[in-house]
């Protein structure tokens, strides 16, 4: 099973700009040097992505979409059409991460979705926030309990920032999760839940390269949930930071 590699950007970061000018925003992203993007709300934006991706020489190897709540066959059909290979559910209700039974049911639901996805040649994954790490079950982060119960082909996109906010030792977590981790969300800020305090990569307090080095083969996805700064400019600055490498 091959997985995406390289550098991408989660389009949720520039959601407001996309709402105003979808095509122009993709053009700016491509202009920064990105060749890959990670769409959100895949089926909602399918028409715009059909034309926009090819027009700006962009691919979408991964996507965020409410897989466990939506029409899975429709989602998988659109993903296949757009060249997406990794379909990631980005959020399951925090209340469902408090017990082993609930987490095992989430895993079962993802495993079931993955069986359907496999018929389309697609992989299913899950993306965390802070609460899956903050919750400790039998001495483990709830996210690790999930990983223990996922089928072999079901993967994780670890949001390294939220993992830190949730109290995890992120490099150690990534090493324990091992090959389950095929993508990382990389963001910077002050390490709190205040989205407005997120900043371009390399300008906050997060040890970005420690995280990247702990999962060196994972797809690196730039994301800011929000910021006091201009989000388009932050996306460009973040690309330059990651592209320059840790020695810069």
C-alpha cells in the first residue's frame, strides 16, 4: 500500500478565501510552490475541485470528510474521481473518547468504512484533536487505544500540535504508533487551545523538526485552524520554512 509523501496544505486553513474566490486562492497556493492540497468537505467542493486542481497543477492525495456521518459511497466515488487516495475522518465527538468500549466502536466503524473504501482502491484514516490524547484509558492515550483496534490497512494522520496540547510527548507517540502514521498535520503557535494564537511555521514555540524527524516518511500537511495573522501569507511562509529544511 503506497501513501502520499511530500508537502501539502489543508485547505480549511484558507476556507474564508476559498469562499470568496476559490480559483484565485488555489492559484496563490500553487504560486507559493505547493503541488498538493488536502481538501475538506470533499463532496461540497467537488465541482470546484474538478476544475481547479488540474488548472493549477495541484493534486489532492488526501482529504478530510465526515466519513462516519456521510454517504460513504458518494464520498468514495468523488475521492476516486479526484485522484484522492487517502480519505480521513477529521473528528469524532469528544464524549466518545472516554471509555475503551466507545473507542473500540469508533475503530470498528472506521474498519467497516475501510472495507468499503478498499473496493475503490482507497485507504481510510483518522485525524486527531487534543481530546483523543487528553483522555487516558488503561494507561494509554485514547488515540493509541484506537490504533490498537484498527485493521492493518487503516491509518492515522496525527495532528502534532493538538497532540501536544492534549499532553502527549509527540515524538515518543509517533514512534510508538509507527507505520500507522502516514500523514502529519504540522502547525505552530503557543501550544494552547486558542486557535487565534496559531502562527506560521517556525515563528511559534513548537519544535517542528522533532516531530517531522519522528515520522520522516509521512505526508507533511501545513494547517492553521485560525490566526491573528493573514492566513494566506501564513501558508506561504510555512511552505518556505518546511522547504528550507531544519538547517536553515
